[in-house]
């Protein structure tokens, strides 16, 4: 274990690295949600655990806390790859021409120069 370690092993499911960082669920009682919760135990074919120098030798410093290799029954060699995607595409169309008088850019807006003018007596000054 190193000082920069989070004490979590690397996890691979069917050869794909899984993000093991827990994320906050519904904010109920400090409970965290693990991505491994979606894995059906009935679909697991085998689990291999690599520890110590062998894990670090194969996976570098990321593997210094160990590596867990999970093979599922669905992830067999020779099967077709299935990928699902949902997305939204949109665009905007300008209704009227761009006017420099109305829409200022950062280079057009300069803060006013402030200078201290002495009032003569060495006391307080006023900003011009």
C-alpha cells in the first residue's frame, strides 16, 4: 500500500475496467452506491484475485492494492458486441445579426482607470 493509495483493488469484468469509486446515491444516511451492485451473482462464471507483487507487475501501480478479475457467463469469446446509446442533438439558429453595440465581448469591456488624487494634506485621497 502506498500513501497515494485508496485501498481499493482494480476490478475488471470481462476484460473491461470498472470504476470502483463509489458515488452518492440518494443522499440517505451517507450510503454509497457501488457499480458492482448491478452485477447479477448468478451470471458470474469465475473470479480471480491477484495480490501483491504479481498484481503490481501486471497492472502497475494501479494494481498495487490488488486486482479482481470477474468473468461472466455472458462475456464469452466469439459473441457479438452489443452497445446501447441514447443521445440528444440540437442546434441554434441566429434570428438577427450580431451587433457589437448590443453584445459586448470581454475585450470591449475595460474597467475604468482609477487613479488616486491627492487632496494636498497627505491625508486621504479621492478616487478620480
